[in-house]
C-alpha cells in the first residue's frame, strides 16, 4: 500500500496501557505543529496518512485537547452560504461520515439533522437563498414551513403568540454531533502509533529566526529546531504571530456554553436560532447542550459573563417551554478568534516556512477533519490546498472577503 492509503501506525505496535506516549521533545523535527487541539491533531494525522510525513511534533501548552476542542458544543454541519465556505465544510462533513471507521475509535458521530429557524421576513428570504445556494453546491438542504418544523422537532414552540414566532426553517438532514473528547483521543491514538510526538505542557514562548525563515521554536521545555512551523493555536494565534512581528486581523473573545442535568431523550435534532440567539441539542447521555453568541469583550479567559447565560436560557425556554424546569448543570467557555469577515485564515505568512490556521470563530470543531486534510496538504506541498486557497491572509488587503456573518450570528 502507498503512503496515501496505509493507515498511520499500521506497522507499529499498540501501547497496551495507554492511548499515546508522553515523550520528551527531540532537538529537531521536520514539522512542528503549535496547538494540540482538534485541528493540530487532525493535521498531524493527515500529514502521516496522506503524505507519509511522520517526523512531526505537536506542541500543546496545556493538556491535549484541553482548549476549545473540549469547550465546544460539537455541532457538525455544512450548510454555509458562500461557495468557498460550503466547499471546506462539506469536505469535512464527508470525512466525518467515515471517520469512526477510519480511526477505529468510537467518536459517537450522530447525524440527527439541524434546523436553522427563521423568525422574520428577512430571515425567510435569507434562509431560502441559502437553501438554494446549498443545493447548487450539492449539499442537502430543505426549506420547511412551521408545521414541517414541528414534525421534525415536536418540542419546538411554533405558536404565533411568542416574541419571535417561527416562520420556517432550513433543514440539513446530514448534520449532527460527535463526542469532542473521543474525536481528539481517536486522532491522538493514531498519530502516536505513526511515531509522531505529542508533547504536552509545552508552551511556545518565542521563535528563532534567520532572514525570512523560522529555524526553531522556543518553549518552556527547551528550544526545538524545525523545518516547518504550522500554527494551530485558535484564540492564542494572534499572540504567537505577534512574537513573529506579523499582524493579522484577529480578535479573541470568550464563547460560553452550558449543559443541563440529564434528561430523557426528547430532543431529536439540533435547533439554532439567530433571532432569539440560542442553539440547543441533546447529548448522548441526555444533557441539553446550549450555546449562544460570543461575549463582546476581548479576552483570553476561559469564562464569560453571566448575562450571556441568562439570555440564552431565556431564549431556550421561549423556543422549548418543555425545558422550563430543567436545571443547569455546568457552564464553560472557550477562546475563539474571529476575523472581520467571519471566515478563517489559512495558508502562508510572511515567513516562507511558517503557515497559519486561525480565525475559525465559533465554527472550528465541525471543520476538524476537513481542515486537517487541507492544512496537511498545504504544509506538505508548500502551497494551499485548492479548498483553502480563498482563505489566505492577503484577502484583507485585496478585498476578496468571504463574509459569513449570516452563518456566524449565533455560535455555530
């Protein structure tokens, strides 16, 4: 079998007592990936699987997948408006559909569909436009009238006597959820078997630079030489770029989410609403998983403001009166990095051997396998994969923006 078809680690023994090694960093690697979340792990996996590149270190300043990967609401969909966004997210969704078998690990991928509710005449026009755009891109999408919404999700309140009556919804049947921790563990297990080093408690504090090349990264566990650097640090990407003297249009914000106590299975799909600003799904164990928009202030703290929680709970009860007596179990926050056009930045930096993957805002989890595939291609070939070429940093000087604010008005 070729490097492109042989699973990483197929010829390496399993570790009987743990899922992956915890090695000391070597002095040099061909590729250093900064960030051990979903995107960093998926990139390492596809570097090995698709390109046969295994002299790789994944550096994580905390514990593996302890950042946004473990602090999101696990929604997976591809029903974005613009061709560029739809392409990368649909590529990712197709990978999700075979990922459990490929990783040989139970990621609990459940395709239960997503409803994006419309509450105003403008919502309806925008939603129908998006459905038609999705169909042109070969993405499953439907427009549903309120009665059809109730058939898909009977607990949604479609009464006309509420603040924002439901006037319909877009529906993507193939959308779903997965268990975020399991996804990270599945990728980590495979890349460790391929001989790639996962190095935890290893914060990057600076870089060594000669001319327009970075020759190494400075870390809390010593200097590490490298041929290529791939940044996958989500909300802290701007901090790392500052150390390189590179300015990027990124702002970091807390993004909160919460779960309820365990409930009987009553919520069969995912429901999102921009107007009342909430989205709700039910996890495999029974918790309601709820999210809303980002906190308005910039920051790097993994906690947010109470008023955001209060508003999203009020919105959830308005849409789902059946949940009015449910108890909140816990809340948390991630750190999301957002761009002026609500689309990611992927590709080259001014340094010839430094690549950046950032700016996913609230949509990074669903892109995990797709961006791993495309970012690995970009690193291996030194040129952007066609699916991510439109998301280059220089679009903010050329004006070729990909404005997905309609998709990002509520966390997604």
